[in-house]
C-alpha cells in the first residue's frame, strides 16, 4: 500500500517559484514510477511531469519544459516538483501520483494506482 501527502501549493506572482513536495508511505515506492498531474479550472487532468523508478528518466509536458523539474529521493520516500518562471496558465490543482510496481515513465492516468489529495497552485498576473 502507498499513501501520498502533498504540500507546497499556494499563491504566487507570475515569474515566481514554488516547490511542491509529495511524501509517500509504503514499501513499493523505490520501485515505482511517479508523476505530477494538474487540473486547471474547467479542464481535464493532465500529466505535467513523470519520473521512472530510479530517477534516470523523466517526462515533461511541452508547456512546462525548461521551467519545471521533477526529482525523487527514494531514501526519503519523497517526490518533488520545482516550478520556476510560473505563468497564470499554470494555475491548477496539482496531484502527486504513484504507480504500483511500474518502473517506467507513464503519462496515462490509468497507469497510476495511488493519488494525493491535491494542492492548489494559483499564479497571479
């Protein structure tokens, strides 16, 4: 079993930075791919970034590439999303997600078995 708790969301001015953190409890974390998804107002949930089991392979949505960075620390059971140069269009509820034993990167919602509660990120202009 894996449980995820997110933190770090908030209100920030355009051009600013936020760091989201996801703390995982469970025994499958170190072998599982992880992802960050977001759901803007009135839109469907979309994958923002994903990382494979050992952190050697990553995926970024085109609109955030070069601005966001996903990382993981398997020794501490944490996954982070560093968000720089934030734009108003980044405003969304952000979710941490974990696969159950899947090692490779995936952007598909159905690939993820566990989800955090979500944290609101609001970027003002």
